[in-house]
């Protein structure tokens, strides 16, 4: 059996950041990746995906963005290239096409079962992504058999869909961004709006991520959340397409989308809809207003020289529907945009909370030698982002290093 000090699982932004800090400290390690570097970006994003944080926010440890368009937004190929170049920049010891199937304790160390044989490790850093398992809506079982059903992780391009209208269930990042792409392709889109709030792309002359950093919102810690369940709340949708713009249900309505309430049931191709659409939209508007208030208070307190707020566009909505006949509306595709859920069932002996998140203290498991990086809200709002994952990786590797090496 191969023996090594530390195994890092996953070669995305989290795993590579951990590898960078391990390299800086001279710790022997290997990064195991089931596919290629940045595999989740390659296999779970659509072809025209564009990162919704600006290029200057690509700040992995020791490898900040140095390109010609710091205020631009990177298409998918550039995101993957950035990760590949990052791995090469410090010689990350990545082994690609090696899937990890199980992690278990054995005589004070770990055995990492892989598609290439077992590996014995003193430490394991799990960096397999913020979410691993697509959420399956139980209502999918009630859909007519002749309707194509896809999860957003399976969507690639508009031409992939049969002709006809499209129902998207969920209004988080992926749901809204794909709705935008489908509308631009001339498709009729019905959007079932969930509880996901939204941010403005720009406010008072500056881009959203700038304000998140400047006001300290990006530094909000997990303790600031109202409940543990809030970690599963989707990221507020905005878009990096066409230089960056709003991309929320109100904005999509002005683009031609028909908004719907939450789906409550399906019978013989007729979808029964909830009656709280306006309440849901009002909650989203309130989230924006709260963000803008926090920015306004910051500007007033600091005397920052920025433009006054601009008047917003008139609110847009859709006719209140109580049901939707899929056949009558020509809907032949349903796209489930319900997001992902954590799945760490392949790691033996760990405790998880009610939402499936592993129990940890800023990435350190109660199991000695087991660590996590890249989880949504691992410590801060920015924890899973290119902007913040390096900070968490540094902290985790510091704690790992203090544990010492294998005897």
C-alpha cells in the first residue's frame, strides 16, 4: 500500500489552495482528482457559462489575476485555464483520473480507497466541492413521461432541449442564468420562483463584489447566519455575461420570462402552483433594499465619493397563475434548478448535522487528521469563492502542520 503524509481530495480551487500551502510548508502530499484539474467546472457547467465574480477577484494563494481585463468576467474555458496554470505555477502534485471511493480510519491513520488502489495517509484534506449531490425534487416523479427532465448540472446548451417551451424550477444562480440564456435563444421560459433572494450587479457606480468586500459583507462568518439551515440558502443570482448584469426573477420578467409560484403538485400534466409569488418577490426586493441600506450607511460613515443611487426600474411581474397545463403551453422540457446537497457518506466515522454538513471547527474535524476546505460557509460568506478559499486553506494547513508528521 502506498504511504504518504497527506492526501488532498479534489483539484479545484479549494484542493489546489490547500496544496499550495502544504507545498509552502514542505509537507509531503498528493492531490487526487477523479477527473482533470477543475473537473467540476468542466463537467457540471453549461458551455456558455461565465463566472459571476469579476476577474480581479480570482485571488488564489500566490496567483492573483494578472490579465488585461480585471473588471471583466471569465468564460468557462478561462476559469479552467486559470486553475490549470495555478497548479503548474507551484508544481502541485496532482494525480488525475483517480477517483476516491472511501476514506476510513485504520490504526491512527487513514486508508483512502481509490480507483488506483488504497493509499495510507496521516492526514486527509477533503476538498471535493461545496456540493456533491444534485437535489432531486420528489415532484419529478409526477411529471408526464413525454416531458424531458434535466438537472441544471446536465444542461449544456439551448439546442439540447426539444422544441417548445421550457419550465425551470428554481431561481438561484443556475436557474436564472440558464433562463437568461434560453430567452436570448428565443425560447419561451416559465420560471417557478423559489426563496432565493438577489443582489444588484452594480450599485452607486460600483460592482457588487467590490461592495461585499468594502462593507465587510464578504467577511460575515457562519455565526451571523440566522440558523444552520441558512447554509443551504442559494447564492443570490447575478450574471457575468455581457460585462455583468442583474439576473433575477424581476429582471427576467422584463426579458420575457413568465414567473410562477412554487410547484405544489402535478396531475395528468397540469401543474398546481402556490399563491405566494408576490410575497416571494417582495422578499427578494427587501433583500436588495437591505443590501443597499448597508452600502448607503457605509458611504455616509466613510464619506466615500461615489455617485448617488439611481432610480430603479419599475417592478415587473407576471399574471398570477394557479395552474399550468404543460401540454397546452407546449412545455416539453423541465429543468430542475434545485441546487445540490452535501454528501460525505463515503467518509467513515464522521458526524454530520441535519443538513448533511460534516461537523467541523473552521475546517478541522473532531476526527484527528481530517480536514475540510471549500465548503459553502465553511467559515465566512466568501469561503467557497476564489476570493476567500485561500484564507480557509491557509488556516486548515496551519492546523494540520501543528499536528506534526507521521511517526
